[in-house]
């Protein structure tokens, strides 16, 4: 399951970041500053950093803003505040274009620490938007799930992280609702 839903390349980091919060179980891998730094270090987004409560708030806000974009990718319209959060994060990171001697270009954060690490995640999002992989990264339509998965279906038709779990549960509920109405 984990490998089947994994995103290609660095985009997998973004997927894992969104999934640090497990909506169904009510757990949060970014519970506090120590957990946040540990996660960022473990995923090589920062070498050594210190974090405070404000960093945790910023990271969680970014996470939910990205989740909102992933719901949009799955045909679910969300409130439009996500862009504000993304722009605020980009500004705090000091994201700027950096050109390689061999001709490539990418976004790089000027900020260090947590702000820079969150900027790296945004740079991955922007690169995925440019290379076309972005629209396949989705958040599950089930409102008690919202798990991020990469849609590898040829026609990009996946709506749920798992048809067996979320898909069937949602269909069963719709069936009950129809019959309750009738
Ligand atoms: Zn799901």
C-alpha cells in the first residue's frame, strides 16, 4: 500500500509531510518542536535546527494548506486561504531562483532552520506543478480520512486512498442516506 501510493522523487517528501497528521486516528507526528525538528532532519530537509511553538504552528498551517490543494486535485473545492498560507511560508523562507552552472534552475530558500526547510517543501511543490506530476497527488475524498496518495491510474480517476476502505465506506453511507431519504 505504502509503495503503491508513493509519489515519484522528492514529491514523496511532500506526501509524507501531509500524512504526518493521521486524521482517522487523530494522531499528529508534528506534536511539538522536538518532533518537528526530528521529522525534518530525518527527511534531510534540515541539518540541525532549533524550533519553537511558532514553528510548529507554521508547519501545521502549511501542512493543512497543502492538504487543501490536494483536495482540489481530487475535485473537492476548499476555502481559498491556502494560497495565503503558501505565500506567507514562501516569504518567510526567502525562496528565490538559483541557477546552476550547468543550466538548470530551481527555487532555494535563503532562510535557514525550520523556515528554510518548509521553503524546500514548497520548492518541491512548485517543481511538481511545473513537471506535471502535481495533479496526481491527492487527498482522500473521505472527510474522516484525507490521507495523501499519488494517483497512478492512467486516467487519474482515483478518489480514495483505498477503495476497499474509504471507497466502500463512502458508498455504503451514500446508499444508507438514499434509503433514509426515501
Ligand atoms: Zn481514505
